C-alpha cells in the first residue's frame, strides 16, 4: 500500500497570541499552492483572532503545467473522473485534518474547512463524510462531486456557505445550484451567493460574506 503523503504549507498563528480556539484549514485550487489562500487569513483573523490558519500544499505536482500543485488530475474532468479524483485525495485530507486537530488539541466543532475551486470540491466531499460534525464549510467557486451520492454517504451535516461568479470561465455557474441541491438533499443547511460579473475568483463581497459566516458558526461578533 503506498505511503500516505504528508502535507505541509504556510501557517498563521492566532493574532491574539493565545492558544488557538478555532482551526481553519484552507484548501487551494488546482495549479496553485498553499501560499495562494493563506492571504484569506488576514481579513478572517479580524473575526477570528484566536484561530489557527493552515493552508497546506496539495500532495501532487500539477500535471498540466510546470508549476503549482493539485489534489487530483483534471486532465479528464468528466463527472466519473472528478468523483474518482476527489475520493482518492479525500483520505489524504482526512489524515491531515486528524493530525492538525490532534496537534492543536481542538475538536471538529472548532474546525472550518475553507476551499477555493478544486479545494472547495475537496472540502465539500470530505466535510460531510466525517463522523464528527465540523463547525462549517466555506466554499468559493467550487463544485460538488458526485452530488447524487451524498444523500446516502453523509455522516454529519455542517453548515455550508457557497459563493460563485456568474461569469466564471473555469467552473460553470450551474455548479452552484447543483451543489446546493445535492447538499440540501442530504439534509444540510446551505446558503449560497451568486456574484454578478465575477469570474473564477474571490472578491471583496465574498470575503465579507465569508467573514459573516465564520462569525456565525463560531458565535463571535463580526466587524
């Protein structure tokens, strides 16, 4: 059996300088690395000054360019290949989550998964299949792989916030309602926001919405 890849990446300790009370794991998109998303910690720390932010590099080199990382290959991006890729990488993400929860002494109720694009796909797959419920899942410009399967595979139901641009040139805007439908069919609470004119990315309104979501799931005051 092949050895499980060990992930690493940039980490930002709580801005309060105290022991972490929340853990935010940020999962980047294909062709990027952990440095791409760790910048979200800057605005989100204003809401969660006691949170530890970790943005691991995906385990594999991007196989369509000479830079970046990937959670799974997108050379074949049909629904069956997407689901197979997500399933294969899920064990790696789960192993990383388990390790970081153990290191921090926190439980799943203190954990939020934040993902962009392929990282959002990973968060939406892994989060609901964990036995213990996470605090929440925040997904930007993502997609739910195997949405028809979630209803029978769901093990916990963390709240979810999804944002997507209606001018997304990478993942079609139809991915948003499809994800919402799949999550709700599994009994999950989902809020979604379509961003007019936004492409494949995260804008200031997405960050504002995300900060409000984080404040809500952890019961803190948003600025």
